[in-house]
C-alpha cells in the first residue's frame, strides 16, 4: 500500500485537477455509477471533538474508501489545524488497503472544486463580478477556483468578522483582481456569481438583496441547523446540489424544505446537468443556487487522483502491509 503524506499534497494536485476529478464523480453519481454511504458524525465526549466518516464507492472511477476525521477545537493552541482528516482507499477487487492520504488540503481543494463546477455549468456566461461571503480558511481556495470559471473583472466581499477581510483582499491581489469590501445590499445587487462559505446558523443574504441574474454557490451549510441564505431565495431560484438527500437534511435546502417553500423534487443533481440529462441555466436573468453539502465521493475522487500522481512521480511511500 501507499502513503501520501499531507505535506506532499500541495505539490501533487492543483485546482484544475481537483475540478476534473470532482466533475467526473458528480457525473458518475447522477448516472448511478457512484454512491455515498450513510455519514457518521459523533461528538466523542473527549477534547470537545466531533469525529466521523464519509465513505462511498465510485464504480466508474474504481474509488472505494472513506474520509475519517472531524473537528478538534483545541488544536489551534497546539499549532495544529482544528479540522483534521485522512483518506483511506481500498482496492475494490480485493478489499485490500491501497492507500492512506492526508485529507486536510484535499478537503479545501475538493470543496472549492465543487463550487467551481457549479459556476462552470450554471453561472451567467457574461459574469464579471464575483461576490464572496465569508473570509475563513476555505474562502481563499473558493475564490481561486471560482476565478478560473468566468472572465471576472473584480471581486467584492463581505464577512461577519470584518477583521478577516484581508484574506479576501490578499487572494484577489494574488489573482490580479481588484477587491472591495461592501455591505450585503451592494454584494447582492452587483455580484453575478456569489460564493458563500461561512459557519453561520442564521440567514445572511436576504431575498430582496439579490438583483438580476445570478448564480449562488452556497458552500458553508453542511450540518443540521447551519444556514446562509434566506429560504425565499431558494423558492425564487432554481436549486441544484451535489446530493439531494444531503441537501434536504444537512444542506442549505433543509430550511426551505422544512418551511414547505420547495420540495425534494424541485432540487436537481448537478451531475445530471454535467451529463446533459437535466437543464441547467435557462437565461442570463435567472437565479441559480448550488447547495454544496460535501460528499465523501469528492474526497475519494481527489485522493485517488493524488495517489496516481504520487506513484507516477515516485513520491508515494510504499509500505508492505
Ligand atoms: P473558518 O472557521 O476558517 O471560517 C468561518 C467563517 O464563517 C468566517 O468567515 C467567519 O467570519 C464566518 N462566521 C462565523 N460565525 C458567523 C456568523 N455567526 N455569521 C456569519 N458568518 C460567520 O471556517 P472554514 O474552514 O472557512 O469553513 C467555513 C464553513 O464551510 C464551515 O461551516 C465549514 O463546516 C464549511 N465547509 C463546508 C464544506 C462542504 O463541502 N460544503 C467543506 C468544508 C467546510
């Protein structure tokens, strides 16, 4: 079996390769070739930690395995990242362990790839203004991946903690794009594409604030109770997701569905748009929303790609197991 340590990942896979891996597995999910197993997530009663597994099997890409990890709030004091994860891949023909792969950077890359896939397939073609809600760890990855999908000429951003906005300004500068911090009225009125990536439990962006054609990639809501958007936005727009079952239970759509504003049947799997079996954006004036809940198959897809690249380049550590 192979080990690909966390420290090796940055030199092996980039946003574009992550995009290809995630787009392919979303397509496989919609064809019924890949499926996620039920998610386990538990408060373990030690170190205030939340720990769990996301797992699945992609019959098309032959990726079988799991991402194990969670959130340890005391890690920052130890000089470690609070989110910790590791991916294990198994040989689908024999069940033998194929690889152990560091999952921290991969989580950011696969999450950014998901919203980028939604922007490629759903955003208005002439989108010029990228709006960012959230300025935490994930936001820089999100902005980098989104920026490649349309010919944006500026970035505007809002964050609940304004002192964190430097991250957005620095990332925009790295991409050669002007950045301006704005209020939510301006963000909703001016942005053609909005990425929201916060840990909010209350709606941030309200229906009346979003004007004209727009695509919103709503990426922060991945747990019961979290929320970033006014449910009326989901009622007004067309809603797409990585996996419908997660969208209505732990994703942004949980609230609009619970309030009876939309039904499960109103939500389209993004993979079906990728495969050409469902309609994407109808016109530039439409509001489209991608509810990116984060599925285990995304982790397996990028990890499998990393293992192939690491073996090819001779940097995978081979262990007789
Ligand atoms: P982080 O802790 O680095 O940043 C948190 C962000 O949320 C900051 O912008 C912060 O200002 C904002 N925030 C905190 N409290 C808020 C509030 N009450 N109202 C509005 N904003 C608030 O976190 P991160 O690593 O950037 O992750 C952001 C979110 O994305 C988390 O909720 C995380 O669980 C989620 N996430 C989702 C996926 C997925 O696949 N969908 C993957 C990874 C992370």
